[in-house]
C-alpha cells in the first residue's frame, strides 16, 4: 500500500464517526433499529461503505442548499433552463427494495418532476438482482449500481480491450451503516470457530463483513467459518435465525429480529461512502445527450422532497395510497435515518471515492489504483445542478466535492 493510500485508509478507518451506532434504543429511535437498507421483502442490493475519521461534512437544514466542498461557504447559482429529454418512456433498474431509498422513483412521478423534464410515461421499474446484464444488453436506460461493481466491470472490460462505455453519472446513495448480528449466546468473544454469513461472493457486503471481523480481532480466513450466502439480506438473516449460520452481515432493521430471539448486534457503525449511483451506457447517453441532466434534475427534486422531515408523512401517504406500497410503523420509525443515506444533490466527494476504492481493493472488489474517474461522467449532473441553482458537486476535474447526506 502506498503512503497516499495509507493516509486515505487512516482517514476512513480511524476514529469512528459521530454517527456510530452507540445505541439502537437511543433517543431518536425509542428502541427501534437504525437506518434500513432493505424492505421487509425482496432481494436487497449490496450496499457498502467504509468508515471515516470524522463526521461527514454537514449539509444545511432539510431542503436547503448544500455546500460545495468541505468547509466551503454555501453558495447558489442563478437557475438555468430546465433540461429536458426526448425519451418519454424510461426503463430503470433499481435493485434496492428499501422503501425510503426507492421513494424518489414514485414521488418523482406523483409530484410531476419526471413529467416536467419530458419523461411523460410511467417509469418501467425493474428489480433484477444484477443490473449489469440488462444494462449492457440495452434493456435498461439506466440502473442503480454499487459504485465498486460498476467501476470493476468497466475497468475489466477496458483492460481486456473491450470497453463497454458504462458510466457512473451521479451518486444518489452516499452513506451506509455497517451491521453484524448474531444468534443468542454468540458474542464477539466467542465468535471464533462459528459460521459467519458474508453475503454474496464478490459483492460489497462480503468485503464489509470481512472488515467487521477484522475490527473484532478475527481473521475471516482462519478464525471463523466464513460462508458466502445467496439471495438478499432477508435471506441471510433467515439462515441465521434458522441456525444454519451463527452470525451474518445485515442491516439495522434486522437487529430487532435478532434481539427478539435473544441475539444481538456484534458490530455497529455508520459512515460516509459514495456507495451507489446511477450507471448508464455511453451508447444510451448518445441517443439523447440531454437525458442524464434531465434525469438528475427530476431525481434531485424528488430526493430532496423525500429527505425533508416535514414531508415524511406525505411520502408515506403517497406510497401507501397512490402506489400501494405498504409502509408499516416499524419502517417509518427510521425514515429520518434511512433518508440520511441519500445525497441531496447527487454529488459526492472524490476523496471519499478514492478512499472507498482503496478500502474495497484488498478484498478483490476492484483492482488497486482503479481509475474510477475514467468511468465517471458528471457533465449531465452539472447541468441539472446549475438549473436548480446548486453548486457544482463534484468539481468538473474531480478535485473537490462534498458528501451532502446529513439529515438527522
């Protein structure tokens, strides 16, 4: 590891964030688990992150204009013309079933944000667990990707001499919890020798599980029986509760399930990472170069609506009444923390992306020093941000940026 990479690692893996999960029965939650990265059913997307040294750069109050870069003075720009697209029917892959994280898909339609930019027909929303094949095959106009998955795929294709032109066009998920839960009687002290579920092989959650084991003083290769599990996080937890495995990587909403049977969370943390965003083929962008800007313009407004506390009840009502999406009290009780995962402006901090790539590289998710900037195009995002009067985030040369995620 180079000195520069080590510095990044220290930044990410040093002193824990102020968002550390000090208590799942704390003041804000009244006994409920923290932010959920999945719903009560369906297959979850893998969602990964890496610890940061300090708290994420605070954003302003809900609905306010975010800052440009860490420590910068909030500024606004004069709004420009609304970007529009000629593509009125959009097929989007979105394999994260978390109600809050999916809400912009539906809020954007109900509130008319998508229609305003020319997407006049209902979104065709697909939940394929692996978005690569349908995206590369042209079935999707764009799709939600784990950032490391997109970058690794395009990097390998490029290295093999067959680049596919897959681009990350924005980041909508900029923070992530880390959770390792276990059955009754299993503690960090006696986890050695036990069966630990690490999620799907080659996915972010596998790397995160290995990291959490390391943080607990255990070698995932020699100290535990590390088992890759298929399906989504609900499936992993079901295996644990059935006794097939003793512990598993999970999400905060799963902690009450473990506690109901005498189990507990062995590791809890919350951190910044530009872990997920929309990916799009260059060939699809070429069909209408205005599309990324139009999509970002609509999504930013929908996402900001969902992140504003005064709108939480209305978001719940719209999902329940207009889209028949059940939103039980247990899920709604952590709405604020779920909403924190979402970025305010679809931007990100390039330094955080550097750190995240450095973190997942040793686990095989990406190659060391992956040139992720080569596979990122934020030009459309910048058009949308300018049109909304927002600062450009990140900078066009990726020299600076901010992770605008704070919500609670």
